[in-house]
């Protein structure tokens, strides 16, 4: 995968990195389309698609009716006709009218056709809390999609990954659910448009350490890096692994880290109950039981509906809750 433009390293927010990835994909492949509610003239609720309709026209960047099931159903039909649609769902909580289309059609079409049909559809979902929004605007439903065979689920934590993972997702022949951490949209980072960070579904060691492994993805990677920096002041060395992909999970990278440190804390915004951390904890226990110096601990949201904005700081896992789990793991 190569950019046709001169490669440069640019510092930009995550939202801008996704915009640039969409622009590059639209420019390089006439079969790529962007569609969703207000993605055109408005440029999306978070302005992630700003300027794309002006440059590529209304037939490539399509403002749709307020009907998520219809949007995804249309994207499936377009993929069958050889297009590569990129669908935007405005907020995480709005995806459920389209859940039937995603689970019973999009995820199963390839297997139903005995491998003869591909479904190159990307569904962008801004997810997670931290923006003071009302109900249905701050959820983390990734486990509901990761559980479905036939779907790939990824979430970038920084601008470089946001750019390259979006481009890789669009070029994939499999349906990809692209979870965008909305409260990190304006976090800036360097993006090198000539250097792919790695395969789409490969985890990354974001910070090396020796005493304990913190595993996270999306919005919680920054929190874990902050926790590692705070722990360093107390003489503790924490390794931070950014999963990048939730399904498939790169267990090999996690396993190597845990067997080196002997301790694991998994962190995500989604409720702990039946979340991604449960699968990681189970798999690490199966693979690396005799390397563990302490039980695998999980930090996440509570098993309750997302609270009103004034209470979200109590609901979301923050620095204190992560460091408390680190203390408990190191106490064994």
C-alpha cells in the first residue's frame, strides 16, 4: 500500500488523520464511497468527513436518511456490486437499528456464498464516553460485535494508527467495524503517510516495562500510558500493550509480554462483565498459567446503563482505578 503523494510526517488530531485516510482512499480508488447521516454538507457530527463531499461530489460522499438499517443494507448491496462503502454511524448508541443487517447479513454473506462473495464494508462508529453527552451517545458496544464471527473489529488509539488502520480497513475484503474513540478525536500525534505501523490486526507494545503488563485499546491506551508514567515515579516498571484490534485479538503479543512481566491488568471503558477483558484473561490463564505471579485483573465500566453526564467521571475507569488494580496485582 503506497501513497501517491509525497510522503511527509505531519502532526494532526485523530479526527483529521481519519479524514486524511478517507480522502486518500477516495482519491486512489473510485469504488470507495462514504455514506451516512450528515457526512456530506455538514462534514459529520465531529467534522471527521469535513470537505470530502465538496472535493469528491455527492455521488461519492452521500448524505443518507436517518435510517441506520437502510444505510447498512444499502452498503451491503453496493459491496455486492463491487464498491467499497465506508458507513458512518453518528454515535455508538445509534448502531442498533442496523444490528440485524450487520449480524445476519454483513457478517455471514461470505460464508453463505461459500467464499465466492466478499464484503468490503467499513462501519465507522464513534464510541465511548468522556464528552458529557446524553443517553445513547457514550456507549462501548464493541463486545457485541467482536462476538460475531465474520466481523473484524478494530480501534486506534493515536493519529498514526487512525490514518493507517482506516486505509487498511478500507482495502480489506472483510467487513470491518471501526471503533473511533470520540473523546480522543482531538488528541494530536505524528502521522507518517509513508510508514505503515504494522498489520491491521497486530498489537503494539506502546511502552516497555518489566513488573506488570497493562493491556488496553482505543481511549484507554492513553490512560494506561499515564498510569505507567505515574507508577514509574514510585519505582515500578509497567509495560503497556495497545491491542489495536479487538477481533481478531493478537494473543501472541499479549502472551509474550505477560510471560515476561508475570502480571496482567486489562483495561477498557466497556463494562467488565463479559467484556473483551474476560476473553483475554481466560486465554492468558490457559496459555500462561505457570508464568503468572498474580491473578489477571480487569478494570472497566460498571454493569449498568451509561449514566448521565454529571456522573460519567465516576463510571469511566480513570487513573486511580487503574493504579489501584496495579497495586493489588503487585501485592501478590
